[in-house]
C-alpha cells in the first residue's frame, strides 16, 4: 500500500499555532460569524490534543489591549502560558520562533485573528523559510470578508495551503480502523461538527435502538 504522508497531513509531523484568539481581536471580526470561528478553533485545539500534536498558543498585547486568550482554548492547555508579543507578525517574535523551531516539525498549521495580518504575515514568512504552511480558514477571521478572502488568496499564491479544521482532523485520523482516536474524533464531531455531528448522534441513536 502506498504511503501518502507526503501529500496528506500527518499528526507526527504537524504543529499547530493558535494566534491571537482574544476578545479585542474578535470584536473586529466581520468576515465570519464570531461564534463559528470560536467553534472551529476549539475543534482544532481538541483535535490537536487528541492526536498528540504540539500546540503553540500566542497573544498580542494581552495585558494592555487585546485581553486573554479565548477561554475554551486555554482551558484545554491549562499549563501552557500563551506567548505574548508586541510584533504583529508572530514569526518576528523571538520566543514564538524558538517555540516553533524547538518542536522540529516542518508542517505548520495556523489559525488566528485577523487573517489579513496575524495569520498572513507569519504564514508568508514561514513559507519563505522552508516550512509547509497550512491556514485553517474557518478558524480565522478578518475585519471584512474581502480582507479575509484577499489574505487567503495571497497566501495560496505564495504556496500556503487553505484547509478547514475538520479537514485537518480527518486527515490526521485517515482510517476509521485507527481505534485509538476513533471515539475521540466522533466526540469532537458531535460537539463541534454541526450537521455532521447531529448525523453521528442520530446514527448512534438508531443503531443503539
């Protein structure tokens, strides 16, 4: 059987960075439903935790302007203090860059606010530095739909790959015979997967009946 790890996401090679999911940043999001973005980033964070994928948390000006990291993400990593920055571009922050390099993983999955700045800037720079970069578009948000869309377009033109949070999780799962994560994936789907999650609950109820 062929190994498709070179074209599909592998949890053993992946690193997630959640950037600036903070109150002040959410206030300015107009490209998406804000609760939808919150749902997506929480689903992504839970998936990373389930598959043992390292997750770097970072904030910008948390004490003076933007506020704390979104509580549902922070609760998943109670021992992890977000790396607070002044740089808009996280890749220019020494502590963030050291955290990424210290994990020695070249596949970087980014989610953040706003798409047109705090995601776009590090995505372009990391791609330029040789990383394989993915942007989780439904776990990002911009000041306008156009701002978000143009940022995604610019990233894709530079070779950054757009994905959604559930797509990432299902690529990590890859095979439903992977029973170590099977129940966990279905649990995340039921909590955060919308209509698909309802379908899983319905199927379980019908089979159970």
